[in-house]
C-alpha cells in the first residue's frame, strides 16, 4: 500500500494584463476639499484645464461675467459672477468625435451656501446633461460624469445652477475613449474583479512534483449573483418555473411582498402568495431580495393607509414592519427598507425628516443576520444625469443620514440602484458607480430594464449589463422582467411560450460568458496546472496514471490576493 499525497497549491498570479488603451481613471472624490485635485487625464481635450494660464481657452456662456481668481495657497481658478440666469457660466468650445465615449469631471464651489450644479454639453441641436453635484461654499466638490457623442461636431461645455450664486470652476476634464478602448477597460476590470488565475501543483507524499497528472475542475457554483424579478404566475406555470430556475440565482418578487399586496385591507394580512413564492425559490436554491417594506411614493400606499391620521398610521407602520421583516428574517438576502426615498417623502411628510432612518434601524433589529443587506433602492442615479434629486452625491448624503441613526455604525447597509434605462449614458453610468463606490459598501443593480423596444432595446441592455458586471464595486444584478401573460413592466425576456426575445438572448449569452465553467488538463513537468477561473466554487479532481485512484475536493475561488493551499491525502 503506497501512500500518495497531492499538494494542491493555489497561487493567485499577478495579472500582467496588457491594455493598450489609455487606462480608465476609476478615482472619484466624495469629500469636499480645501483645494481641488488635478484634472483627470490632464484635462483631456480641454485647454488650460487647471486655469493656471488664467482664462485662456475659456469664455463666458449665457452673457454672464467671468473672472480669474487665486486661493490663498496660490491655486488659480475661474469664477462666474453676478449670475442672474441658471446657465451663466464659464465655458469652453470643443470638437467632439462621433460614436465616442467622453468622461467628464470638474471641481466646483459656490460663493454662498450650497447649490445643485449640473455639467452640460451643448452640441449642435442638443443640450446633453453630463452629471451633477451639490456644490458648497468654502470647499471644492468633484463632479464626475460623461456622455456619448452620437456624431462629430462642435460643442461647448458649461455648468448650470438655478441658484444665482457665484460659481467657482477648476480642474475640468473631458476625455475621449473609443468604444474599443471602453470595452478594453471592461475586459481588464472583469479579469481583476471577477476572475482569478490560479496555479495548482500536484506533488506526491515525498514532495516530488507529479507530472502528467490529470486535473479536472467541475464548476459547482458561480459567485456573481444574477437575478430577475418574479411574478406570482410562477406558482402555476411550469414552463416559467423551468425557465427561471435554470437561469437565475436571485429573485425579487415584483409586487407580492409589497404592503398593498400583503395587507389589502386594514388588519387582514395574507402572505399565501409570497410564502409560496419563497418556498419555490428555496426549493430551487434561489436567493430572495425582500422588496419592499415601505415605499415612499404616495400613490403606492395601500389605499386604506393614505388617509390614516397620525396615531393610526404610526400603529399601522409599526405592525407592517414587524410583520413582514420578522416573517422573512433570515430567509432573504436583503431588504429594500424604504423604496425611493430620494424622490418621494410620504413617510417623512407624516413622521418627520428622519422617518427613513427610524425604519432602517427597526428593520436591522428585526433581521440582524450578519449577511442581510439593508438597501436604499432608488432610480435615476445611474440612468439620468439630469435628475438632481437622485445624484450619486445626494444618494450618499441620504445614506450617511440613515447610517448616522442606525445601529452598528451602518453594518449591512447597501446601495440599491434600480437601473430603469431608456437611452443609457454609459460613460455617466460608470462615473456614477465610481462616485458611489467611494462609500465602500456593496452596490447592486436591483431592477435593470431598458424601455423602447426594437433592436436598440437588446443592444442597450447588453451595454448596461456589461458595464455593471465589469465595474469592480458592483456585487449583484437583478433584471426587472417579471413575466405576465399580458406583458411585462417595460421589458420581457421571452414570449409567452418562454422562447427568448432578443433581450432574452442577450441575457443567456451573458450568463454563459459569466458562469464558472469546467476545465480539464494535465500537470506539467513541475506538476503545475494553471487556469483563469471565474469566481465560484469548483470540484477539483486529480488522478495520476501510476496510481489507480483519484482525489477530489471542493475549492472556492474568490476575490482576494492571498495564495491558498489545499492538501489532499490519497490512500492507494
Ligand atoms: C458684478 O456686480 C458688481 C455689483 O453690482 C459690480 O460692481 C461688478 O463690476 C460686477 N462685476 C462684473 C465682472 O460684472
Ligand atoms: C432648475 O430648476 C428646474 C425647474 O425646477 C429643474 O427642472 C432643473 O433641473 C433645475 N436645474 C438645476 C441645475 O438644478
Ligand atoms: C483501476 O480501477 C478500476 C475501477 O475501480 C478497475 O476497473 C481497474 O481494474 C483498476 N486498474 C488497475 C490497474 O488496478
């Protein structure tokens, strides 16, 4: 009886990835700084981006007045002053290349108080909103955004604010990237954020490398969670069940867990449907997001709730949160505690500005699972650079407010971005994610769909999904495509026979591309076997022809830079 031991040494290799394109700058600042940082990409195509040559290259926009100024520390910048119109600003004329992505960034300050400032690019026939920030007085805030130029032509970059305050501008940048360069950034980021090159060494019990051992890796599970919304039709339609369960690791119940569904009349709770959906999800290994405890939009309240006087509303909301959160505590991976509280304020209007904070704190106490995420869930933060209510900056401000009144210093808080797109601004989407990523907490896209129909719908969906998957801060994606025989919210993936529409083809292609896949091969003369693996769980089996036996064990390939070693002891 010989004893054979395989040492499986997994070494994470340095990614010597060659990206020929100018690397993308993922940095962003969410701090308001005493002096601005240097312009990204040296200002890109802008001249005198740091105003060190005074106002050279810059002009006034909207018949306003501009002047140069210098800080006590000697930093030069521009000021738009005596403003009476939102668009009176410092500006620069540029020439845009068609079919090109542009990143845009700038550092802004206002003369007094704080004010919403938007970056605008005026093209022939259009005013493109390219991002925004809440600028303050006394320190500089970074605006990060972008746009895609549809056609070549002259353009002008400027800033606008409805507040008639002085507008200080510095370190502006507008940098072009071809679509190929943009795709190269994604490819590089997918390698570093979603994959790991591992090296396995097989050695025998005396430490000698085993050459020519057969290695096979079976994919057991893919780490990256991809999910979809699910409607109650899944309970009675086996084709829907098969279609869903064979694709998705996560489900969000479209409406079935919402308050208006579980308590249609006061005091009469009925969880039959969400309970059955939960049972279906569990039996198919599908994780569930809890959606939602409350919805701040007045029109989405159960009809009997809208008109309740204060004491009854207080009693009803406390019953609601205890009821739904305790029922599914430990069974969901996260909660949308107060849906859309950047755009709406039903509860703040009744209970005061800190209503959301109180609901998050209560939800956390009712479901204290270490891995349960408590999401703010909001739209337009990625979709609409022009929507000042949902700017990344505003999102983070609200999040900080909630965290300040929340136990454990914000443990478990997460960023939920709905992602209801029509014409996605991809450079803006990446910039917004860069800014949100600075908070250092998990980001999910929670309700991704693309409106519009036609061939553009599937193309846009693919762009959005690729952008989200490639961003290092994104930890999960859920599609908003719950099926109904009479049609979906704005985007179905299949027809009523569960045959793919073009959008469904996109999703299936990406599932195949992103999933952990099996590998096989033989160790080299030094006993090594190397593979680039998507994060996930694999079953490794090693066999050697000399010994008629094989060893196998489960290994997890995860983000992280340390090397991992596995020891397999085999009796032959
Ligand atoms: C701005 O307004 C002030 C006061 O009305 C005036 O004195 C000053 O000349 C104006 N500055 C510019 C650059 O127009
Ligand atoms: C200025 O106000 C209008 C009307 O309320 C609004 O639509 C627009 O977004 C505001 N602009 C900025 C930059 O805040
Ligand atoms: C190796 O194992 C297989 C399956 O257990 C068996 O059929 C075969 O005879 C064995 N061969 C040798 C050389 O021991």
